[in-house]
């Protein structure tokens, strides 16, 4: 008998009626397969819990207690789905992260999975019942409840699928699959039938929250096929698979944006060996992920260093830069949160010249100034003023995706 893992996102389990619809779908799948289900918290629940934590615990509430609180959202939806399944006559058992043996490191609110002791899940499946697992959570070596970062139920699902040796990991969500751009922002976006792991990692890391990036990295490492599809109807969605299995290799397969970025400029630092190391070392020690970096041409032995960080880390990154900058000869440090990163991604860029210049021309024609540029083999990203994000997305989508580039 084949084994499938099905993950349902927040909107899909957003109210009792939707949970009943999910239960019907799961029960149907369980007629022919062994089924393990991973659920997110009901839509809005994690935000509401995080807001409560801040209300009572201040702007940076204690991470251990925050995780204990956040994890309750998924605990509730997994129990509710089991109740709905039982009403349909389908035996089902819910498990929290601790109960399912999902082990993580101790990095509260963004923990990494160390392993899964899947015996209990296996035993339930073998007994003919559906295992309903609370996503987004696990426990560290001391038994403290941890969570995996926002969107982490995707990663729980793929990790469980890998641990159980499932045939596929199905991610049910509120859109029909992975699109050429966020369909909620670019109405002309179209659904892709398939996308490679590499492209999906770029798309996910460049701001598309349809899959948490770690889930795709996990799937790629273990060769687990992911099928992203709608929770509301039965049509096929998008398969996330190895590059060899993607039939249609597009030059550009996606246009994405990330508004959650901030830019920091340290002006007038000395142009000499070691300066970058001394600036970025302390940022790395503070676990701040620096994304794009631009160093200007030096004048009079000094230069400007500009870089981007996630907006939430901007206050800390600014503080570190203000401390370290003057030691490196820096004259001023400024930050700007009114920026966004817009990117185009595609496997075909590997052997297709001219994508970057075309992208810059399209933005120029719209009067959008490019502040920073970053590239990899299969993506080009630019930093622009945030207010132009939607205009840039639509213009790039129209040029690359709608006019047969
Ligand atoms: P879930 O609650 O099911 O995990 P999420 O809200 O995390 O759902 O992710 C689904 C959302 O991802 C969609 O509603 C859509 O707005 C957004 N999204 C962003 N980029 C894309 C894309 N390229 N394709 C599909 N959805 C995208
Ligand atoms: N409920 C968590 C969140 O909102 C995890 C998830 O939905 O994947 O981020
Ligand atoms: Mg999600």
C-alpha cells in the first residue's frame, strides 16, 4: 500500500466547515493509501498567539514560553481534524511534535529539525488509522517545546514524509499551485505544472511564502517529490521535482518580491584588507543573515559598504554597524526600511544571455531606480524603493512571462 503525507495550511483548516471538508478529503485518500496528515494552525491563530505573547511578555517575549504558546495553535487544529475524521467513521489519532518524536535543536522560534523517531506514527498507520500531526513544532534535547519558524508546517510535512519513506508529500493550500508570480499580487500569473527543487529554493528564499524554504531543501536532499495543490478542489497542482523531470524549461519561471528587507549603509570606511571581515563578522555572530552587499569604488582610500538584512533584524544590525563602523574609519551609518527586493528566477538563465539587461531596461522604462543588484546562476535580484514593488512585479511578469521571452 502506498503512503502519502498530506499537509493542510491555515486557510484550509480555517473554520469548522473547512476542517470537515479536509476530513472528507483525507478519509477518501485513506481508502486507498496509508495517510499521515500534517496541519497548520487555523488561519490567523499563530499571529493572534504571537500578539498575545507580546502583550504580556513585552516586545521580545521569552522565546521558550513563546514557543510553548505558539505550538498550541497546531495542537488545536490536529485534535479538531481527528474529531471530524472520527465523525466520518475513520479512526484517527493526533500527535503533538513531542509525541511524534520530532527532535530539534534549541533555537527557539526558528529551530532546526535534527531527526524524527517515527515509530509511533508508523504503528498508528499500520493499525489502519490516520495519523494527524501538529506541524511547526518539535522538542529540543531537554524536552522543551520548539517551533520551526513561520511557515514551518511545510518543513514538518516534508520531514515526516522523508522519515516515513512516503511516496509523495502533498501540500494543500489556498492557491492552485506554484505560480509564475504571487497570484494575489499579479493577476496574470499562471500556474506551473512542475518546477525544479533549485528554482523553488530560489523562489521561496526570494519572498514567495507558498513553501517554506527549508522544506524544499529537505525534499531535494532526500529526493522527496512535493505536490503543491488546492485544498478546495481536486485538480492537479504543481510538482516540485528534480531538474531532469521538468519538461518545460523556462528561461524565467518566476517573478518574486520580498518587502521584508532593510538596507544599511556604512559610509567612509577604510579601503583596506580586513574591513569587510570586521564589519560582517559581528553581524554573523549575532546570527543576522546579510543578503546583498555592495561596496562602492574607493575614493581617497575610503569606500561605502551597503548591505541588506531582514527588516526584523534591522535595529540590531544598525546598532552593531554603529558600534563597529567608526572603528573602521566610517563617518556615518544609515538604515532604510522602505525598500524591497524584486527577483526573476529561471533554470534557462544558465544558458540564456540577456535576461539581466532586459530586466534593467524594463525597470528603467517604468522610471524605477535600481539601488542594488545581486545575481546567481538562476536568479537576478534588484533592490528598489518599496512603493514601486507592484509596478515592477507586473512589468517584469508582462515582459518575461506574457510575451514569449
Ligand atoms: P498555507 O497557509 O497553506 O501554508 P501560505 O499563505 O503560507 O499558505 O502560502 C500560500 C500563499 O503564498 C498564497 O496565498 C500566495 O499569496 C502566496 N504566494 C507567493 N508567491 C506565490 C507563487 N509564486 N505561487 C503561489 N503562491 C504564492
Ligand atoms: N502556523 C504557523 C505559521 O503561521 C506554521 C505554518 O502555518 O506553517 O507560521
Ligand atoms: Mg505556509
